[in-house]
């Protein structure tokens, strides 16, 4: 009798794990698709409903008793991916594709609306793109270093890997430094960045509020029980 019960328990456990993995994958397919669209900025309006539907599926799976990823981990992981994708795509276009038609339309249009650094003397430096003081240094330093590391850390976090949690802590603290330094740069060169644009300082802060993910993530990442993550 003991043997039969044990075998049944293992069978139930395997079935539960299989059902949980399938439910998480189903939810992630929607959230990954939505995140990719939101990461392009232009198609974000289509990506948000897809992401929310995937999040709904995960929450429903948790209510059904399946072992899925904690919602807070899901939100942090995907928000970091979106944040990194938006910065990487926008800055990469400015750094390497500043003479393309799409970049001249989108980037200089953005500059005319909110950030004059992408409108003022655009494509007049020897490297091309934004002529704002200090902007190229931020782009060259952060695209290959911070944003690539944050993308990798967020993927690891979504896989519930301990290294993902640890590296996200590191890159979030880097993000705090970058957020502080970049906004200081914007303030010092306000006569370039905010003058002659449609939505000046207040428009920038509405945009910039989305980049406070490090401040929101760090309290959880520092206090969460590390045992929920696997090696």
C-alpha cells in the first residue's frame, strides 16, 4: 500500500509540475510578444493589451493552484526588458543610423517635442546624431555595458535563476547612477535640451518617470528570500 501511495504521489507531483510549466509558458508567450512590441516604442499601444492578457493568464494559473512565477518577479523582469529595449533601440538608431530616413523622422521629431538635444545641431558632429553635450558618451558607455547586462539579468530573473536576481541588483544600482547622472546632464544643459521644444521640462519628466524601475525594483530584490531562486 505504501508503494502505491508513493508512486501516486510522484505521479501527481510530475503532473502538477508539467501543468505549471505549460501554464507559465502559455502566459509568457503573450507577455514576451507584448514586451517585444512595447520595446519598439512605436507599437507599444498594441503590445500592452497582449502583455496584460499574459499577466492575467499567469494570475489565473496561480489561483488554480499551479506553481507559477511570482507576479512581482514577472513585472520587474519584463519592465526591465522594456526599459533596456527602449534605450537600446533609440540610442542605437542615433549612434549608428543617424542618417537614415526613419531616424530623421522619429528621432528629430522626438527632439522637437521634448528633448532639444535631438533637434539642436543634429548630425553636425563628426560622429553624427545628437549634438547635445555629453549625449554620445552616455550612448557609447551604456548600450554595450548596462543595457545588455540588464537584459541578460532580467531574462535570468524570469527563469527564477539566482544569478539573474544578483545581477539585476548590480545593474539596478548602475541604473540609479545613470538616472541621476543623466538628469543632472539634462539640467546643466537646460538651454539646449529644453529650449524651443513643444513640451519642455514637464514633458521630459512625464517621459522620464518610466525609467525609475531601479528605484522600484531594488527594495524587493534586496529583501526577497533568495531560496525561491535556483542555482
